[in-house]
C-alpha cells in the first residue's frame, strides 16, 4: 500500500511539473511569437519617423492603427467584420455539416464509399474558384453565391478528414466494443465517435481556414461590404493603410476563430497524449 | 463446462488455422494453450470469445452455444486496449453500463482496490505503466463476472519481473470468483506457474498435440522440483510439436502427464 502511495505521490508531482512546463511553454511561446512582428513594426516606425523610408505604398504601423481606429469609431469596421463573419459562418457551417455527414457515410460504409467517393474526389480536383461563374448564374450576385463558394471550399477538407478518421479507427479498439456486445448504435457512440474526434477537429480547423480564404475571394469579386470589400476599395482608391488594416483584421479573426474551436474542444480532448503539443 | 467440439477454422485467404480441435474444460479450471507462432492458439481463443465464427464445429459454455460475444465469456487481449478517452474508472466500468451509477461505482472501486490501483480511478490510461494498464484491462473483463475468462498472451509485452508479479496478481483475482480460465501463452514458465493443464498445440494446421496436467498445489514455488519438472514436460511437448512433420500425426492429441511424457 505504502509503495503505491509513494508511486501516487510521485506521479502527482510529475503531473504538476508537466502542467507547469506546459503553461510556461504556452505563455513563453506567446511572448516569443510577438517579438518578431513587434520589433519589425517598431523598426519600420522608427525608420519612417527618421525620414529614412518613403511611406506612400507601405504606411507605418501608426497610420494603419489610425485608419483602423477611424474605421472602428465610425462603426464601419463592425459592419464589415459582421458581414464577413456571417458569410464565413454560414458557408463553413453548411460545408462542415455536409462534409461530416458524407464523410461519416463513406467512412463507415464501403458501398457508399465506392458509390460516392470517386465522384467527390473528381469534384475536389476542380479548383473551387472555377465554380464562381456558375454559382453567380445560378444563385445571383448577392449572398447565396458567396456562401455556396465558401461552403464548397470548407466541404472537402472536412469530408476527407472525417472519412480518413473513420478509416483509421483502430480495429483493436472496435473489437473491445464488440467483445462487450455493443449494438451498432452504441459502438458508434461509445467507440467510433470519441475515436474520430481529434481528427475531426483538425479537419474542421483546416476547413475553417479555407473558409476565410474563400470569403476573401468571394468579397473581392463583388461585394458592397465585408473586409474583402475594404481590400478592393483600398486598392481602387489608393489607400494601402486600409488594405493593411483589413489584412490585419483577417489575421486576427482567423486566429481567433481557430482559437475558439481549440478552446471549445479542449475539454473533449484532455485525454490525448499529444494535446499539449498540438495546442 | 466450456466445451469445444471439432473446431475447424479456414480463413478467407485459404489459411487453415485450426483443424478438428476438441477440448473440454471444467468449471474453475485454468488451462494454458501453449504453442509456437502460427499454431492457431489465438484463433482458438477468438472462436471461444465469439469474435470470430468457426468454419465447422461448436463452442459451448454450460451447454449454451457461443456464436457471438456472450456475457458469460470475458476476454483480455495481448495489449491492454483501454479506451484512451475514458478514465481508468470508466474503462473498468465499460461493460457495466446496464447497472445504476452507484452500483457501478462500488464495483469499480472494489476492482481498483483488488489490483492495487486504489485512487487511480480518475487517471487517464496514458498515465499508466504497461503493467498497470494490463491490470486495469484484466479487471475490466472480470468486473462483469464472466464464467469463462479468456486471455491472449496478456503479459507477453511486459518485463520478466512485472510479468511474474502480474501472474501472482492474476491468481489472486482468479481465487476470488474462480472463473474458468483459458490462457494463451508462448511462455512455458507462465503455463507452469498458472495452469492446471497445459494444452500444447502444433502448427499448420493448428491442432492439439499434447495435454499435460500440472498437478501442483498453489501457491507454486517456481524453484521446486515439481515446478521444474512441469516446465520441462511442457517444453518437451512443445519441442515435439515443432519437430513433427506437419500433417504426419493426423492431429491426434497424445495423452501425457507430468514426468512421463518422453
């Protein structure tokens, strides 16, 4: 008994030490990650102030911040951000739901895989932007065509990820479920679902990343609001500070959305060996 | 109690894994299936577990045929096969889903105590050592109180010291409910340490070569002459099973007892 207690204590100590290491690694990583961009911004700002650079095409950080602040203060920025987020949200939601469903279907049934997968793979080979003219003909130039494009972009990584995750579930673990006489439904719920969760989350994250990529494409091709519109507007009116402000917003939104998925799913993945590293 | 009658197993790819294997095991008996690789001992275990169906023949427990996984039969695999997303306690309670939560908790607590892992319930499987994980997987199978417990080389991945400890652990666990125990092993020492009977199998196709009684009292002293004798008997049969020309004996099991085998 005492041996086990000592062991127990030791493990607890180890666990605490590794948590400490992980948190300092995360915090440290955050600070380290900021060093390069902040230093570059300060350097450029200083060079600008010293009159060393012509800032007509590359405005200094202070002017970008000023533009951003003006856009935010007028409420304009919020309108654009909301428009963009709505498009990404709807398109990603649609693409991800269909992707998860079809991926689950082809992953779990070999008949469905043989029937559907070749066609879907062929469709995947088409660059998503090639659909744009067709979507505009079918769905008009307003929101539906944009959301359709984003949905198509988000669909494929999610579909592939979920299908692959199911195919990769360890047969030995499934056998444990069979040995305990789980029904097909319970096998799916108690074994397959938790087993594919990590890969599914990765698939959703890469799908969301593509969602932000395609929202830019959709908005550049014609929109009256959205961060992509700010980009085009900035180009046409010669306002590089506005373009950079919009790019900065994309970076922040994309990172925040990814972080949100990560944080929302963290409690579900605390069992994973590799979680600290992937976070 | 556990009865295997004329089991044949031919896999889809034509591999003939088992040929006319018949074996009767009494209630509470510990039988070790010993044999070289490819002799069909794991296949035999999978047929008894109901995870695979025999090509011919039947498996029955107390007269009831086993065609699919059955509540009377529990299995421990070569690897612990714990579900990594469940805590240790949840893993042990995996087969107790039909019980109310409080009863399940009590059974799991008791099980953890029995394998010396009290307090490990909230841990994740990844935090366990190999020996601890295998102990958890053994009680996961035992906690549902199966009449027959099947074990497929459960200690083969562990170091010798851990293995010997776990063998003692296993006997202590077995003592409590005394299930019929069918244990696949390639470790002659393990067979001699645990089994009432060692059934030696012969490969290509898998057949029973010899059935050796190990009439030693427990606890067994691994240095006693009787133990060494039993080990030598099993080892001798094992050598014999591998040196025979495949197919020449027609798969008739030879009756042998410790000491008079050669």
